[in-house]
C-alpha cells in the first residue's frame, strides 16, 4: 500500500511538472505583465500603466495633458477579472475586467467594464497591451 501511494505521488509530481513546463516562459511573462498592469491601475498610476501599452498604440494615440488630468480625477476602488482566455502559441490573450471607479469630486462610484487585449512581442520578449488605457468615462 505504501509503495502504491509513493508511486501515485511521484506520478502526480511528474504530471504537475510537465504541465508547468508546457506553460513555458510566455505564460509566466503574461502573468507578470498582467499583474504589473492591474497593480498600476489599482493604484491610479496611469502614466506607469501606459508604459505597458504597445508602443505602436501609444504612437497612434498620444495622450494629451487634459486626458491625463481626467485620470487624476478618479480613484480606483476595485479591479476584478471576470473572464480570461489566452492563446500562448498564437501570442494573444484577453481578460474581461470590471473596474470600480470613484469620481473624486462627486464621490459617486460606478463599475466600468474593460477588455484587456495582449499580444506577445518576440522583439521585446514580453507582452504588450494593445487595448490602451481604459475609457473610464464611456466615451464622454
């Protein structure tokens, strides 16, 4: 009986290690990038978060001082993942997020849906966000 348990534990360990190996560095890098992104947004560091946005997206959509000032007018109360998919071999990932946003002037809170879209960059050996900063004002 002991030998069977030992063999079962050893087999389980091999399977777990095989699963980790198949995820590879791209999965780990995605987790790291998403963690950094969500942390920056949670703490209201929109300038820092923008550094994780694909440089091509930043070049096409430069932010004005007025747009950055709008981000200073809100406080993030929550950042919750409600669904995610990834195609690591294809170099794409997506997360659906609900962001709790408080207007600093009115103290009114609302939930804003946001979809993160990520792409793998062989050049940068990492993930870039291609969906830019969340629109916390519904296009207004």
